[in-house]
C-alpha cells in the first residue's frame, strides 16, 4: 500500500515500484516477471510491465477532492 499525498497528481507522477520474483527459475526466460493490472483504476494509472513502476496515467489527473482512494490489483 502506498499514499500519494498530492492534492493533484498529474500524468507521470511516480506512485510505487513493485517487486516480485520467480523463485523456481529467476534467470530463465520463463522466470522473468511481467507486471499488469488485474483490476482497479486502469484508466488512472500506468504500469511498466518490466520494471513494475506505477505512475499516474496519461489521460486523467488524480484529484484528491474528487476521489481520495484508489485500489488496483496487479498480476
């Protein structure tokens, strides 16, 4: 869980970096982790599938006065 404390968070604002590993085969091509959204605020956020960096998406700035909590699930 992370908090973005800005009143307005514009496109590209850093949110969090996710980390995961495949203990069975961490160095093989099949063991490379890729991140993607399962559910939640996909329109409001972007995720780099390789690095796990989550940022505010390009289409809609986050306005705390409008919505103060976002839940996303990542696979």
